[in-house]
């Protein structure tokens, strides 16, 4: 130790931690916050204050979506410099906020920065109607999932409920699009319509995945779980 120093090592460490914005009472500098200070993308599961620090300079739509998710679900399980990921935050299989969204003009101009996924099997004959209803409601046939992309949770809930109505024959595509627009107008006015408050899809019934049917037989010696042959 250098002689003549006015601060002990513990004192210096304490000042560094406080200067770094440690969560009150935690006494530990999060890995995510430390990495953002060195220009690296954060990894792991940081605390909520670290995530708030990370998103402070994100575009407004992404920042607002992230703050909404933080208030409701707490800190995400996975964080990078451009993405926050919540896994199993019921009723969702997962929720993801991205820093850079995709422009979407229906039902009103916004940026798709929040994607939320549920277990749901879309009958094949409804793939086109769902795409016609809302291009940001994405079926994943193989995984048995349905994902909505929008700028807030209420509009994702609304979109999925209306997609469910189409599949059950309760609304036409045109009726669902009009209901989506009406719901958006209510949300913009500060009123959350009933169809945007909670999912009414019902619990998943069994395994909803659809691995399809093999059209090509495996090569000799390549049964299930065997790595593909190397082509030279």
C-alpha cells in the first residue's frame, strides 16, 4: 500500500461502488452496469436499476416499453445492449423489448419494439387470414406459438384476442381490423378496452408443436441425433 494515502482500500472501493450507481442496500456492482461502462454489451441478469441505467438513452418508444415491462415484471432474465428478455413472465411464454423497432402503420403509426409470445396453434387455413388481419401477429407453426409485436402490452393483448376471434369464427378479418382500430383509439385516449386488458385464449391444450412430416429420409448412418455428414 502506498504510504501517506488518506483513504483505505475499503473506503476507495466503497466510493467507487457508490459512484457507479449501485442499488441501495445491495452492496454489489452489477455485471451489466460494469460492462456498459466499458462499452461491452451487458449479459446475465442485472438488477432493475442497472437496466434503467442501460435504457436511459434508448429511443422513446423502446424506453417506454422497457419501463412498462420493468414496472410490471421486474428485471429481465437476459440483457444485452439492444435487447431485454423476460422468460415465463405469465401469461407470456416470453416478452422481449428491442432498442431498434420496426415501423408499423396499423392501426396507427408506431414502432414494433415489444414482442410477446403465447402457446397457440394456428390452423393452417387461418395463416393467411391472420396475416391479413395484422402483419405483426406472427404464428410459429413448428413451435406452436403465436407472437404479437407492437409498442405496448395492451395492444399486444388486443391483437392476440382479435386473432383468436377470427380463428373461432367470431369476427371476420375486416371486423377484427376495425376492432383493432377502435381499441387503439380508446388506448390513445387513456381508456383500456376490455379486449386489451387480459388474454382470453384459454390454457394451452396439450403439446401444440407441429414438427411437420419428413420429406427426405436421413442418409445412411444418420439417424435421429446424429450430426450431418461433412461435405468436402
